[in-house]
């Protein structure tokens, strides 16, 4: 099963993501399309997705940092998490419950953080 990526392209989507996170977990993956580490992290996420211990209705947003850099800064400000690339944020109940960057990104840890809330 391919990862169900949703494009994060507009600032208005952040308010919707916060609302959505009260219904089910929302993940945001910040990706630099020219970075080999970011490509490796994205590939790892796609391989881990089928076995992820996350609710089936979890949403996974993809943010292209080269095209939407100001939006990435807005994400960092909205959730109080310093920008890194690549980076994964788990939003649940309107707040960031897990974040990791580079090759430290693991969906299993995101699932564990969700279970611990």
C-alpha cells in the first residue's frame, strides 16, 4: 500500500490540521527534494507506513520545503518546534506530540508517543 501523502501547500491548511488532529492523528513530513538524507528519510517512512502503530485514519501531509519554505516556518511557529529538514511532526489534540529529524525519524516512536498521551 503506498503512503497516502496529502500535499501541504497553503497556510490555511494549518488551521484545518489543528482541527483535524482532534479527530485523528496528523503527521507532517517536511522534505527537501534536493537532499539525499531527506530522500532516505522519506523512503524509510514509506516502507514503515504499512506496519505503523498509528490509527488507520491518520493523515500524512507532505511539505516540499523548496517550494513552500515560508509555510515550513509557519509550521515551526504554530507548533513551537524548531525547523529541521527532513522532519516529522505528529499532531494530536491540537499539539505536537512527537517530532524527529533526519534519520532519527521512526513511525514506531510516533505511535508510542501517541499511545503515551
